[in-house]
C-alpha cells in the first residue's frame, strides 16, 4: 500500500509538471493544418467568416462563386448549381444575385 501511494504521488507530480507546456496559450487563431495545403491554399468560407473576414472579402477557390446559405453562412459553389440550390432552399435567393466569382 505504501508503494502504491508513492507511485500515485509521483504520477500526480509528473502530470502537474507537464500540464503547463501541454496547455500553453497560443496567441493567434488555431488553423487546422489539414485546411492549408497546396491543393487548398485558403480556408473554407465558414472558417474565413469565423476568423472575422468580412462577407465581401471571403475568397473562394477558382471557378467557384460565393453564396449565402439558408442559415446565413457563406458557401462556395459552382455557378451552374446555384439555381438548383435556391430551388431546394439550400441557398438564399436574395444573396445569389450578389455572388462573387473569383478567378485564379
């Protein structure tokens, strides 16, 4: 029993010593590394919005248009699909008239 208490004490001290470095504060926004790569050079429109990018400054990949979804969030879609998305209620009709086409 004595050795078990010593073992638990050592484990507790070890955890307390490693905690500050494990949970250190990071000053900038936490961007998942999977979102940034050569094939996806910018963040998704939703992530751009979450990081405070203004609606008119959200950037889509080439050949995609920015639309507002039914819930107000931004999305990048192909120009050909906008009318179908509006019909299905997925994209807001008023915002599709203001789509921004981004050319690479």
